[in-house]
């Protein structure tokens, strides 16, 4: 009788990345296999609230400390957090062996409904359609949601489709987008036990 071999424990999928420019100083620490704990400080309250959705609903332990030129506006801070988070996710994912690769989610909040689909394709691409009903959500310029996700996809090397299907309240629209992103990310980052050690691509690399 053959003795079953124990499954090798999953290597920790963690990362720490810093980005320092004349405009921003940012450090991101994360654990892709966490419990949703978050420590966030960007100087933009609503943005912190959205990053918390990524941690909580993505089950990612996330520590983001950012200082930026908010006396100008939030653009550089939000974009550079997206860049640094993308770099950290790419580093933590590693060679993508056993990764489910694809993830999708629909998330409602009252009248708002958003859909997000993600592919860890190795190619950056963003298609985003969110007709925000307000230009500002607290101190957060709603246009910066696009800049955040563009920075993320460029450096995480993912394809990302974001569609707000319904919504009359900009806060609700944004929250459904970030929650759906978190859920899709969580699905895509799962390790599929049926394809352990295999890169999910006919090319053999991602």
C-alpha cells in the first residue's frame, strides 16, 4: 500500500514595497493569505475607507502608509498607492503556479450594483466604466478611482474590467466597485488544489 504524501505547505505570499518620489512616500505591506486586517493612512479618509474594503473583502492583510502632496490635490497619492499596491501584489503572487488566475464578482449596495472581472494574465489592461454621480466623495475626487486602478494594473500585470451597472449615489457606486474588486481579487488569488504546481496557461508562463 502506498503511503499518501503530505501536501507541501504553501509558501507565505507576502510582500513589502516602498516608493519614494518628490511627490509621495509610500510603503505597502501585505499578506495575500490573511484575514482582512488593515492599517491604513493616506491622508484621504474616503480612500482609506475604500482600501479597507479591499483588505476586508479580499481577506488580504494590508498595511499602507502614504504621505503625499495633498496641498496640491490627491492625484499623486492615489495613483502612487495603486502603483505600489500593484507592485506588492505582483511580488507576493510569485510564479503564479496553482493560481486560479481568473476572478469575478457582482456586489450591490442599496441602489448601486457593480461588476468586476480580473485576470492575472501578465498583461496590464484596464477597461472601466463608472459614471459617478458626483465629482467629489468627501475629500476624494471620484476621477481618481480610475487612476488608482490604472496604476494597479500597470504594475500587478493584470487585466481588469470594472463596470458600475446601476447607481445614483457616488459613495455607493465607489463602494460597490472596490468591494467587487476585492472579491474578484480574492477568487483569482486562490490556489486551486487540482492544479497545484501548474501555471494556468497553455503558454506555460504568465
